[in-house]
């Protein structure tokens, strides 16, 4: 499972790249991304082979599990990742 790190005041974008999973004629068409309590998703961008998730907030010392559901032309894929918030 992928782990990203951010500081509590960061408002940054994180990419979920699916190039290795997608078949040559498939592409991402949408994504459902819910934020766990205590952290916020402010925007989700869709490209043919990736989603870009903008995340802000979170409490230092906490980890948050995200499980976006990604829809392609022909399939659905759940990708889990952890966002660890750390004051650096």
C-alpha cells in the first residue's frame, strides 16, 4: 500500500497512476474519493491514466486511509493508500 506524507498545513496534490494496470485501449473516466474524518479532499482531477487528489488538513501524528474507487471504460478499481500527517 502506498504511503504519502504531508504536514498539517500542506494543501498539495497526490497522483494515483494506473498505467501498469490499464489495458492499452482503456482509460479512467471518473473516480469517487471520500476523505476520512479529520482530513479533506478539495479537488479530484481525472486524466486517462491517473487521478490527481488535492488533500489538506489532518492532525500531526495521525494516519488516514483513503480508498478511492476508480472507474474506467470497462472496469472498476479500488486503490488504497495511507496519508501520514507529520510536522517536519
